[in-house]
C-alpha cells in the first residue's frame, strides 16, 4: 500500500524534527514544502507532503498513518 500524509505546523525546530523523524521512518518527501502566514497567531505555518510504500499490507480507512 502507498500511504500519504501532510504534516503542518509552525515554522520552527519542532516542525523540522517531525519531518526528520518521518524521513528516518522511511517516509519520502513529495513535492515542495508550503508556507503561509497566520496573521492571527503572527507566525509562519509550514506544510510538507510525505509518502511511504508499505509492502504486504492493504490500506483501509482505519489505517493509522502515524503508526508507520
């Protein structure tokens, strides 16, 4: 099965660590990161799509993407 996630969060070290952790679990970056400005919170929000191929398992809507 092929899995897809879209990670989002403030543009800070914690976001970078989340992406790094996913990469080290076998996820791959998909496309360019996105940035937007949250005027209410006065901060930049990042987004990054990631994908992962998992052999021998079938996807269901109950699949917990964070377990992979």
